[in-house]
C-alpha cells in the first residue's frame, strides 16, 4: 500500500515546473508543459522480474498544481482490483487518501484510508515535501541529461508528436543537487538497487508540450531484481479540474 502511495506521489511530481535549456526540444517541452495549471492523463506502470508474474497498474487521473487524483486498477493474487487515490497538500504536508476493496477491514462507514506521507516518509528518512519539490524532481533531467535522440514521428492520443529518447544519469544529478542525492540514496537503500543511468522516452506535440513520457527504472519485486516501465499520457492541459479530500466522516486515519 505504501509503495503504491509513493508511486502516486512520483506521478504527480512529474508535472513540477522545469528550469530548462530552451535549445533542447525535450527540456523546452518540459518547461512549456509546466506552465499548465492542470492536466488530465492516463497512467500505466508495468513491473517485470524473471520467474515472476508481471504486475500492471493502469488507469486515469488528473492534476491541479501539486494535487493529484487517480483511478487505477492493479493485479492482486491473480485478480484485478480497483483503487482510487487523492493526493493533496494539507497544512504543508502531502497527504494521500486511498479507497479500494482491499481495505475491507476498515471500521464501519469508513471507505477511505488517509496516509500522511510526510510522517510515513520521515520514519525511513524520506522527506516527501522535497521529493515533489522542483529542484529534486527535475534534477535527473536538468542536471543528469546525457543525450537526446530523435526517434520518429508518432501519433499519441490522436495527436501528431515527435518521439525522443533521453539518457539520464541519476548519479550525476545527485552530485549536482544534494537534496535530490539524499532522496536517491534513500530509494536505493529501500530497494537494494544501485541506480545509475536510466532511459526516458518523451513524445512532444506540435504545441511544444509533452504528450507522453515513459521511464524505465530498475527496482526489486518480491525479493528479485526487476524493471518498472511507467508511461504517462497527457490528454489535455489547462482544463477544469477539481481535486479535494473526501468527506471526513468517510475517512480512517492510518497515521
């Protein structure tokens, strides 16, 4: 459950503004996309490991500032399970509300589980406030970009785009931005995986905004080395989006 919450937070963080080099089409697109006040998107995360069943999480969502809402489903014990998540900032802390049939043991009348990610992260040395902050989130792209290669012209959600492949050095970014380096060290300790270079595929639309972003990251799954592919497809920018915490009477506080 906490791993999924972390994944949702990281998803929201991908829309934080970029201090980009305008000459690079990928960084320029990230900067232009960041001016949007809201966005609607589709998400898919696929984790594979040798000898293990593939795990897929997919769904749709929206962002408004630093707030995010997602409606997804994932595979648990061979069956698809729906899950809703709402991430909002409350009193300066990032809070996640989650609803799923998996939480059938909640008290009567409670359908949402509230998780204070700031407090949960603090227990393992992870500061979610800085994790979704501008410098740390953009450190890989702004400070670790190794190369950008144009791949092809492709359609994304019915729109013409240009696909680029970027190689990003996470360790270089960590050296350039110490706060991001601390977060990277924490993730490495939690997964047991040494993170170095990763690839990102970026689809840039004719409007100069990112229409799809795919990242491949090494990780662990059930004790085995694994790989996670996360794909975000941005369907619309600057559209009406309302994100709010669920009614308090329906919430069980997990912290």
